[in-house]
């Protein structure tokens, strides 16, 4: 079990990860690099698996921004026990609300947008995406959703079960759905 200091360090690294993503979104690669450096210094290996995941995604963000395509990483390379462990850990800190706020702010003043979800599983009451979209009080919004199932999740996530769940939620919310 990780110590409480590792959780606070991981929380700080997660905040820096979000800041890194905002810097990349704004086109400020030097700031993104700075955040990546802070994440690497804040989350040393002895703080455990959560920190490894935060570092992995921070590096992936910066690589994507620079157009660098590293060799294939697997979760066994990261030495993590189970990919969904991190989702359940961070959901305790209400990441669903953070994602919902990001979607809401991205949709302000727009008639449509494209959302790319790197598939944190939606099953078991994790419907942040549809809750946010169906609770909007403004004009109707056209949303294209692309779900990217990361390679290391293919053996963990039951894609058919996810499709059935998402179809049910969409039907409940009176939204349109088209599988491509």
C-alpha cells in the first residue's frame, strides 16, 4: 500500500498533467515541457504505480505535441498490475466532474464538436460523458464521439458489453447514436 505522501504527490502530478494538456492545447510547448519536467521530479519511482501512470501520460502528451511516435508501450512495460486500477483510484477524486466541466467549456458557443475519449470504461455507473451532454441547458449540440481503445486495454475491456451499455444510455437520454 502506498503512503499518504505518495497519494498527495500523485495528486499534484495529476494536476500538473492537466496543466500540461492545457499548455499543449494552447500551443505552448515550452510550458508543456516544463510541466513534464516537474511531473518527473514530483513523482519519483518510489512513489509507486499511480505516479508511473501520470508520468506515462505526461510523456505521451508531449510526444504527441511534438509529433514523436515512440515504440509501442504495454502496461507490462510500465509494470502496473491492472489498467483499471487507476481509473477507480482517480474516480475517488471526482474525475468525472473534471471531465464534465472540460466538455461543457469546450462546447460553449459551438454548434458541434468532436470528442476523443481514450476509453476509460463507461460501465458500472461511469456515465460522465452522457450526463454532461444531456444536461446542457443551451442550444442543441452536435457531438461526434470517437472512442479509442488503448492496446493494453484490449484484453481487459469487453468491447461488446461496452457497446451494449453505451447504446442503452444513449437510448435512455433520447440521444442519437451511430456506430462506425
